[in-house]
């Protein structure tokens, strides 16, 4: 199967779950999906044997804060959704030279996604990292223990959020 056929196969499998048009580049496709559709979208890829899960990562998209003395940023003319701080969970599947990324956007105040461990058991490591580093709660993940951060790390302190400025610990 050539690259174009692989892209078309991914688009076809993910179409029922896609919000808007997929973003395509030469060797990648990004698909925005709703949080509730995540397990079904992942299952569609797994059942079709379309590639493998390579990573689950996060992105932090805080709403721009005005600099001291500056006026607040104007919201877009036609907002797509609520104007507030958002996080994204990115599920990256690889098939040959193609990367298909499932993008799930959540707000800071409702930062949760469903687990995909019932479909891909090894995803638990990525899910634990997503929670520790970004504060995205993965509902139904089988293990919620610490993975990377020390046991005495402060609760609700997420080192990969843009608001993280370091810990004020006495040495």
C-alpha cells in the first residue's frame, strides 16, 4: 500500500469520528475527534490493523493573558467553542511512513479523557504520563500510580503546563 492509499485508509476509518476536515501533510494526517469518540476511533484503527500506537502526548493552549498595562486580547470574531484555557491529548498512530494523530481537546476545568487500555493495554504508561505531566485525568485507566514524578511531588502541579514556573523548594 503506498502512502496515499494509507492516508485514504486512515481518513476512511476515522471519518465517522472526525470533527471538521482532517489536516493533511505529506506524511501525516491530523484528525480532531470528540472526547466521547476516542475509544471507538482507536478501536477502528486497531480492528483494521492500521498501524500501531506510537505515543500519547499532550499540549497546553492557555488563553493569552494580557501583559501588564496591555489591553486584553480580543476573542476571535467567530469562536469555535468556549474561549478558555484548553489542553489537547494527542494519540499518534504510525503506519509505515505515515503518522495519524487523533486530537482530543478539553478545557482546564474538565480535563479528562476516556482510557484506551481496554483496546491497547500498553497505553497505560502513556496515560499515566499524560495525567502526571498535564493534569488530564484518564478515566478508567487501570493504574493511576506515579510514573515519572517523585512521590513527594505536590498534587495539582503539572510540569508540562505552560503555567508551571518551577517548584519553590528550599535546598
